[in-house]
């Protein structure tokens, strides 16, 4: 069998425009097709619209849970961190009950079985 491949020439002359951040030339297609006014280098450095952050969020209940990743820009992420910090600082009112079993040993159990004091009372 004879397979033919069509190769695309990468030596095309693209119309270049200046990056809105650094002023270096970038392809005009990046602005017209993708809507970015800044170059790839500025985007990777977080200089464009700001660095993106991903936060894992657990969704669902019981055995029907899944993890979704929410992508946020820098401002949204800062707001998220402030809210997480504020929630962690709140006083937890419904804490788990702490039992001191040294004090609880002398109490009787409820139900058909009771623990009785072995030593007679005087």
C-alpha cells in the first residue's frame, strides 16, 4: 500500500501585531481567532489576564460523590482563600462530645445489664 501524507508548510508569513503587555510581535490570529491580546510568553508568565488556579471541590452525597476542579482567575482565588481562612477561624459550636472514661466508670449502664459497686457503702 502506498500512503501519501500531506504536509503543511510552517514557513507561512503571518501578520504580526504587538503584544499588549510586552510589545513583542505576536500573530494577529491569536487576537482574531482566540481573543487574546497578549503573547504566549506573557500568558505562561501570568502577565495576561492573571494566573489561573484550580480548586478541587467535592460534589454529591453519600456514595454518589465526585470531584470537580473549579478554575479561577487570580482575584477569585484570593477571595476563595480569604473565605476559607475566615471559615477556619470560626468557633465550631457543634464539636464532638469528649468523654472522660475515668469519670464514666462509676456510672451504671442502662438496659438489662447494670454495673454495681462491688464495695459496700458505709
